[in-house]
């Protein structure tokens, strides 16, 4: 029995279908484009699932080869580590035929197509609670591990790095905790990393951004470092860091993602400094959301090159100056929010286009416009220490001071060099977002990517 390749992708990929033109899907297709039939498919999202192939399997199945035996020991250890299984999802995890277990699927091994191996585990939405056992490292043939919307907790086992073929790791909407899992950095083939809606905390290792990931979702955790300076090395198509406590500047290296980046969401962190002009070189960008931070300065003119941008959310920062005409004439623009900043001018074209563009400028400092900040607030020296923008990049060393150095008058006072993070700590803290709820994965500001719901039981016929 052969499952069409595309169907496989639709069901197993964490990428939303709407991204079909994105680099993400292209790379996935590339990954799966070797030509083999996917037989022996077993999806069992209904507890009474009965594999149609069972007769065939009884007659033809050879005794499990060592690679399936290792997978068997991994899955049995995992089952023992599950403390709650409200839908009896793992109730058929008995016996030798791991390929018939709910959520486990097998495919010919990449290095030996005559062997069927456990190519993926998909437990999305099963509501399982427990921890991941060390034995998970024995699932050495798995390319896909999808555990979204369960109640798995604790740190990730270090042995996760033994999954040398892992391509997609979706641990979203669980209760995993601890620092950023170093084991993930050793997964050489990883393209899709989704850790959102967990309880990870602490700094992000810069090495993460030297990986060749296509999509990175870290939103709704408690990460609190600055964004590493090599941020742009990742060359992903989607990067979501929202709803954490990231501090410091948006690294100027962000511009290095110009040939790949479609969507970036940095909202609700504690980011300071200016919008780097390098964002303007991200000409494939369709979604930029930097709302709810402490970003200052003006709107860089380079943003006029964001010809594909549809959603542009700059709300709730401390931005100043004008919203110029070009900002509201961006060709693909659908929704521009500059609300809750300190802008003093808005081009009239922004209101003229209000038929086809959602435009929001409430709570700024626009004279003669209703719903603005009080005059006293607008007159206050807005965050004087942070409003000097467009200066030298931090990484360029300053020349030795001369007696007539104008920079001394325009630069903020020098800060003591922080240990590793090369950015300025946030001046104050935001209230924490409400804790994530389990079950439904809440959306993040307009992002098109969504982890898939558990596949519907359309496999009855297989
Ligand atoms: C799961 O299995 C237990 C014991 O076999 C049974 O009592 C329970 O009703 C089952 N739950 C579901 C949701 O099927
Ligand atoms: C998540 O884990 C923490 C401990 O790390 C625990 O206190 C909390 O109850 C867990 N939450 C859920 C919903 O399981
Ligand atoms: C426009 O963007 C704002 C802020 O991101 C969002 O709250 C709103 O729902 C969006 N509206 C539409 C019609 O997309």
C-alpha cells in the first residue's frame, strides 16, 4: 500500500499549507523527494483503530530486525514514563509490531530500503502526561517527532541528540522546562524546531542561529537573554520569539535573512534600541510584528523596500517622528498598526487608503486627531536615554576620543560591557502574559504557521 507523497507531507509536516510557496515547504519537499513508496502506514488516532494490513502483516512479517527492536525498547520505556493517558492512546502499544502502534509510523530506511524502520512518531493532541525517557534516543531512524498539545513535562533528555535523522521536532504546547535544550543543537538535519508554549527559560545559545533551520518557534516561554548577534545567520523563513522576556536590540544581522525570511514575530518582549534599517532589506517579508516592546527612534526609510509586507505591527513601543507616505503605500499592505507610540505626524495617504488597509494610529501624539496621548505625556522627554538612534553599530569600535568628539554630546552614556550578551538590558519589565492553556494552541499575532491539529481519522480506508 502506498501513500502518496504529498498526502504524507500534508499530514506529517508541521508547516501550514498556506506556506506552499515558502522556502519551508520547498525544503521539505526536497527532503522527502527521494523516490520510495511509503508502505506499512499506521495511523491510529481512534482507539479502536484496526490496521487493514494486519492479515498481510501476520503472514509476511519477518521477526523484527534489530532496528525495530531498539525502537520497541524505546517505545516501551516511553509508555512506562507516561503517567496519564486519558484517551487510552497508548493502549495498543503492546507486542512486537511497533509499526501498528498508535502514532508510530514506519517507512523504508534511508540507508536500506529493504528494512522498515520507525520513521516518525506523531502524538499530537493525545493529552499524554509524563516525561520523555532517556531511551527515546533509541528511535534513531525517526525523521519526525511531533508531540504537540500533550502534558509532557521536565527537561528534555540529553539522548535526544541521538536522533541523528530528525528533521522536524515539534514539542509545542507541553510543560517542558529547563534551559534551552542543548541536545537540540546537535541534531544535524533539523529543519523545523517548535518549542512554543512550554516553560523553557534562560538565555538562547548563539549556536542555535548558526543552524540551518527553516522555521523556529520559541514563543510563549520564559527566555530572557538578548537575541544573539548572529541572529540573521539562521536564514529561516519563519522566526517567532514572541511572548518571552528577550532584552536588548534587534540584531542588525537580521538583514542576512533577506533571501528566506517571510514571517518574523518579536512581539511582547523587552526589546530596546531602534528598528535596525537592515530590516528593510528583507524584501520577502510578509509579516513583521515588533509590537509591545520598548523600541525607540523613528521608522527607518529602508522599510519602504518591504514590497511584500502585508501585516506590519509596530504598536506599543516608544517610536517617534513621522509615519511617512511610503509606509502607507507599501504595495501589499493590509494592516498597519502604529498605535500606542509617540508619532507626531501621519501622512494623509494612510487615511486615504483606509478602505483596503486596516490602519491604527490611536494613542500617539498626533495633533488634531482624537484618541491621542495627553499633551503632557507627549511633551515629556520621551525616554531620553534611548532615543538616540541611527548611530554607529555597537560592534564597530569607537576611535580614541579626541578633545572635540561630537559623539560625546549625542551618544548615551557608555554602559559597562555586559558579560556575554552584547546588548543593553531592558530598563523595566512588562507584566507576564497569562499562562498558556493546554488543549488549544493559541495563535500568535497573525502568524500563518500553525501546528497541525491531530490528523483526522481519514485513514480508515488504509
Ligand atoms: C480507557 O481504558 C480504561 C480501562 O481499560 C477504561 O476504563 C476507560 O473508560 C478508557 N477510556 C477511554 C477514554 O476510552
Ligand atoms: C507544569 O510543570 C510544573 C512544574 O515544572 C507544575 O508545577 C505544573 O503544575 C505543571 N502544569 C501542568 C498543567 O501540568
Ligand atoms: C490588524 O492588526 C492588528 C494588530 O496586529 C490586529 O489586532 C488586527 O486583528 C488586524 N486586523 C485585521 C483585519 O487583520
